[in-house]
C-alpha cells in the first residue's frame, strides 16, 4: 500500500471502507483483526493500493478531438451534459476520483458534480470553476465569462460564487485554443484585476487558478496571490521557454510563496514528440525538473478535453513528468496528496488515512517502478462506491 505520502509504504496493507469513508488503514492482519466479524473482504495479493488519482485541470465540455471548440459550438446543452457524463465515467475507469474543471459552459459541470455526488451518475468528485474569467473577446470568452476592469471582475467572481462554483479561474494571458483572441504570450489582465479576483474569491472561501504562459503573466499571478498557476510555461513570443537561468528568481519566489504549479502534461505529448522530435520537447521538460528541484509544488493535471487530449490518457501525463526526470514517488504525490492539498481537499481525499473519503485504486504492479501500471486499474473506489473498470471482470469477494 502506498498512502500517497512519498516514502510511506505499508507492506501487505488493507483498508476498511464504511459509509463512504476510510475507517481503518494498516497492515492487513491488524485491520482484519479490528474489523467486525463477517465483514466482506476482497484481496489482490500481487497488487498495489493507492489513493484515487486527481486531475487538477480538465475541461469536461471539450471532447479532446481535432477541433474541440467547433464541436462544442455545434453541441447544445442537453447533448453536451450527456457527453460530459460519459467523460466523467471514463475518468473513473482510469482511476481518477477527483477532477477540477477549469472551464465550463452554462454551469453544466456543477449539475454533473451534483449528480455524481448524489450517486445518480458514476464519476469522480468534480470541482468546477464555471466559465473562466477572461477579457471581452479573450481566451475562451466563448464560454461566457467576460469581464473587463476591476469592478467587472469583482462582480463576476461574486456572481459565480453565488452560483456555487468551487474555484475561480482567471485567464491572465491568452491561449492557443482561441485563435482570434490574444496570443498565449499576451497579457489579458494586470495585477489589479487578478488581485481583485483573489480578494473577492477569498471572501467566499474560494481559491483562484490562474491560466498563465509567459514570465510576465506568472509575475502578475504570483503578485496578485493566485493559488495555482496553470501551464506556467514561461513561453516567449519566439516559442520555447528562455531556460531555467532566465527565470531563477521568479521560480524561487513561486516555491517560497507555496504557489502550486500545474504543468498540464498529457497524453498528446507523445504525438508532439513523434511529429517534431524529442529535441523540441526537451526545454519544456527541463523547466519542470528545474521547478521541482527548486522546491515548487507541482501538481498533476492534463488539460483533458483540449485538442488531442482525451480524459482516459491521465496516466500518460504522469509518465511525462517521469520523463522530465522527476522521481516516481514525487509524481505519485503530485497526483494524490499534493494535488488534494492544492485544491483545499487535503482533509477529504488524496491520502489513505482513517476519516478521509474512501477514494482509492488497486493496480497491478508497482507504480514506483513503472508509472504506466496506473493506466488500467483493477478496482476504483470513489467516495466508497466500488467501480470495476475492466469489462467482464468481477471482484473476488470472500
Ligand atoms: Zn485548460
């Protein structure tokens, strides 16, 4: 058993699940000894148990196809919410028991969140940002979250909080998904607007996720007090990041302030490597290793839904973090305990601990030796609900 905390391993471990919660964790002999007589058991002698995986950056409204924006535009809400439910189910199949949706339309992710929580639809726990906050005509403005200037940003945060979002997403720079909007290297908001969003969000107990690409965007988001930096690529107008040395001081500030960084590594990176060669990806991998080595708290998220990134490729993103030179133990924590802390869910999920929600997966083989064993879990338990992903397989209950 890997508890989600690096180095914390329980040989021959067991978890007792009751009423959706983890009631007991420890060596199997002890847990069985403490459990009521006749408690049903299922055992996997050669497998590993670990906490359910967390994808801190998804877009359930996007299909991960060639043109997700056009597909979305052509899909009405009744059909879209069914597509989103299907994607939620596929996330559960690959062991993802919590997602943070960072860009949604018409509050559909919140409806799905509530249906999953009620147990009517299978899926991971969903945190939703609703529509990302962006400037008029800006990155992802078609999702409906336009706000210009401090007052409009404040008002939109308030409205979203009243609508019941779980997190606020601000598009600090442009992005490639919106070709007619500002480019990824262009700033959309200054520190005043982002700080206003952070301040307003805090009044409702919400955290702020900042979409940022450039060094300038990162400076704005960090100065404004954003909690997580999405992408954080240090992209330049010329393309690749300038290299770790150019941004060393800022990276140290990110680490010191405890700001989380989601590199959005994903399964589509294999196709990029095939198409452009390994050299092209190297600078993007190097900055992550550097950020990790400087003490930045990286978290696992895939941007699932955007072009060429399907929700079922979650584990591929983790393998790319491994390819960047990060130790597997650290990568597993980025996908479990550290991700939960980043989402303010450390008291609910991300670790195997008594009292937390029963979110866990069972995989064949040791992910510390090979992260790809996380691709196809044998069993997924999400808030105590048992889910068997493999067709035709049933659990060997004793
Ligand atoms: Zn995104």
